[in-house]
């Protein structure tokens, strides 16, 4: 099974019972280096207004795993960007741009709840104007529909499936946070 442009297995729907998490995948290319500077400032403004933490970064060389035309590939080179921490139970919003001003990332939101998922989508909409191209694949379907009931149901079913698995596997661990802030639904 291949993966789509935004990293989701292309033969599965977001409502498939095989999907555990509620994740927002996004990718795009900024309009210019000025757009990058403006985007970084906008994220810092949001963080300041909402008392959220951010971290700017600039790397001379990193390796990023990406997907292009349903094929995995690795970018190796400089990156620049910012990380926004929306909630302790949400993966950080990492906006890491390569030398072509391209970003491809995801944010798992289901453990933080509906309000945080919606806020993430609002932020992505706020920064969309800085991009020449921008695509979002929202497993909660809020980006496309702005339907809170549909998003709530996705999160409910996800949490129910995780709880059922954890109940059947008492040694499993739920919501495991990795050092980089990524969350693993279940281990065990």
C-alpha cells in the first residue's frame, strides 16, 4: 500500500477503523524568503497573545523523511523554522522549511481534544496566505467541513479504540511522548 502526498496510506479513508489517531497533515511552499520571515513573526504573535511557547531554529544540515508522489524520499540540507507548542497533549506544530521553502509535516491532536484541533486548523488558515502552494489533509475532517460534530466523533472513536486495546493489553502504554514531542498512540 502506498502513501498519499501527505503521508496517509492512499487506500484508506480517514473514517477507516484501521486509523487510530486524529492527525492533521500539511505541506506547502512559501511565496518567498520574506514570507518565511513574516510567517515566523506571525506564529510568535499568536504564541504571545495565547501565552504559548515557541522555539525558532536554523540548522545547517538535517535529514527529513518525506513523501513525494506516493514515494518516500529524504531531504538532506539546511532548514529554518519555528515550533509552536499548542497543548501538552498535542504534538507541536513544527514549521520546518527546507532550502526551497517547502514544508511537509503533521500534528496529532486527538489527545488534546476538539478545541485544540480547531485552534490548529485556525492557525493553519491564518498562515495559508504566506504559501504559494498549501495542502492540508485533516483526519478529523474539520479543515474541509468545519463540522465540529464530525471532528468530535472522530476523536471519540479514536479514544474508544485506544481504550479498548489498552483494556485488552494491560501492559500497553497509551499516549507515549517521545523526546521530540511526537506522541505514540499505543505501545504494547
